[in-house]
């Protein structure tokens, strides 16, 4: 196999705006089919094969890989069904609502001998490699505190991210990027979390979704971190690493493609607040993600972001929401 035939499960905006265009920028990808319960929405994709059910898509023997940007609550169900049909799955973040869901998906991926990867596309941008290099150089000494922030304004009150039955919420939608950056890029491993936030659409049978929320995290070395997520504040995405000798800030850390110059900006300051390094980075994180995933399929490479890490991520998010819903000041991870 020299090419990967892709199927798209849902006509979601992220598929139309980012992932399908990235697939079309790849010389090894063919967008073979799309499945949606609203065929009218599929027209703008200009994909030849339009399926009216997800079952038809995963049963198509010509399709090798499926991209799934369904609502969060449907991720595990359809990822498992696709993998059981022998399809590789690129699954939109967050991959699961619970650690158990993610572990079940991991087991099916292994038994079906297919690739399953959670689509944290931002990690494939070269600016994060530079972050790791600077941390290894000890330019700011040992880090003691981390901060991540991702906010945007969601204008549609009927958006699925506001639906508690579909696994909505700000921390799941954009806060997960902060969790991923701090725990998987920087390597901070929290042992306790406290999450607070404002809730919407609360019902007797459901605690609702968070519009704005903040997690406070502590690791075994008593280092601290905060992650803030919002769907009701202006667009801002960044993370900061504060050490004994200074601080590193990465502006436009998660969506540099949406910044004014389409670049991420890295700034290092010493302990006196003087800028010692300032760099900008341009890259194609969505295409890089697609190419890496296809390398795993075609060349037998191992995903740089594996399922064990996704299991860990799902545990962090699940414990955070447990803290929020139980109004707990501290939840052990």
C-alpha cells in the first residue's frame, strides 16, 4: 500500500476547515468518502462518496483510515466499531470521557492490530520541540510553576459543546490542550487536582457543562500548575513555564495558524524580566499530524503520541471534572 484512503465520519467544521484540507495537501492521502446524517452538509466537501450512515463508511473495504470528529460522547463507540472493521482511527480530542473508555479503545486497537491516535495536532508544530530543547538546556533552571490558557467565544447557544449529554464543556474542548502541553510536552505529572468553574445547562440528572473553568494541579515535587479554559472569553492560547532563573512563554501555542502572522512566538526572560530570546515559528501542524499518522500505517512507525498517554490524559480530565462536580477542593489523581 502506497496511499491511504481516508473516510471522514461527520461533516463537522473542524473536518471541513482543517483536516480534509490537510489530507489534500498530502501526496499520500486520498479522501475517499464521508458519512453524515445530513447529506446536504457533505456537498461543500466535494467528496465523491457520501454515506448516509456511519456503518456504511466503516464497512467500505476500500477505506483504510477513519477520521472521527463526532461529539465527545460518541468517540469511544464509533472508534471501537471502526477498529473492529480493521480501520485505523485518527480520533478528535479529547478521545474519551473516562479512563475506562480510553482503555477499552486501547485494547480494541491492539487486538485489531490498527493504529489509534488522539488528534492533538498542535504537538506536531516545531515550536514545541524548541521548548523541549530550552528546558533541557536549563536556561530557566528547574521549573516550579506552569500556566496554560485557551479561551474563545462560542456564539451558538445550540452548539454541541454546550450539551451535557454529548460530553461538552470548556475544559474538554480547549482546556485539554493545556493539560496535554503541561503533562505530555513538558512532562509535569500531577498527583492532585482542584477544578472550579461556572456551569451551564445544569439538570437534576446532569451537572451541566463548564463555560469557564480553572484547574490547579500539584505534582509529587510540590510544583504547581494552572490550566484555564473558556468558551466565553476572547481568543487567547498560550502556555508559560516559570523557573528559578526565568520564564519561557509560548504565545499562539495551540493554534498558531490563527494568529495574525500565522506564527507561534516564543519569549524567554531572565529572572530580572529581561528578554534574552525571542523567536517565531511557522509550520503546518495539521499536515505534519497527517503525515506522521500515515507513516505509522505505511512505514510501520510507532505513534509519537501513544495510547498509554491518551489513557493518562483521560484520567487527568476525568478526575478534574470529578473535582468540579463534587465541589471538591482536592481530588487525588
